[in-house]
C-alpha cells in the first residue's frame, strides 16, 4: 500500500514538474544565479527521508536528511555551520532516537 502511495506521489510530482516546464516555456525561465544540478542529489535524499519516515525507520530518515542538508549547505551555504558540526549533531540525534524508540526487530 505504501509503495503505491509513494508511486502516486512520485507520479504527481513529475506531472507538476511537467506543468512548471510548460508554464516557464511560455512565460520564460527566470534568471537564476545558482547551480541547479546539485539539487538533484538533495531532492533524492529528501525523497529517501520521506520514504523512511513512512516506513517509520526514523534513524535512517535522520541520516538521509543530514546527508541532504550537508550537500545543500556545502553548495548553497544555507547555514554558517561546518559539516563536522552537522555530522556530530546527526550522530547524537541517531543515538537519542535509538534510546527513545525501540528497534524494528524487537517489535516482531
């Protein structure tokens, strides 16, 4: 069921992007001074974050979100923090989640 929901969400996303391309083709693309290609791995890891959240695998979701944030922060300077600080925060968040939430194997 979740696979079908993610498949429908992905299909809807592609349709929205197609509409945006057609609309921008008629109106004209705005001039952007940013590199768009690094957004693809960021969006991919954001997709994995959402997928893991739907599976209720919170540790994997935090790791994917941190990787997406590290890529975005390295390219676009989102926040004035180093990647080492982000990695440290991610490790601490995963440790905290492992103490708060039970493992998936222990539930079965």
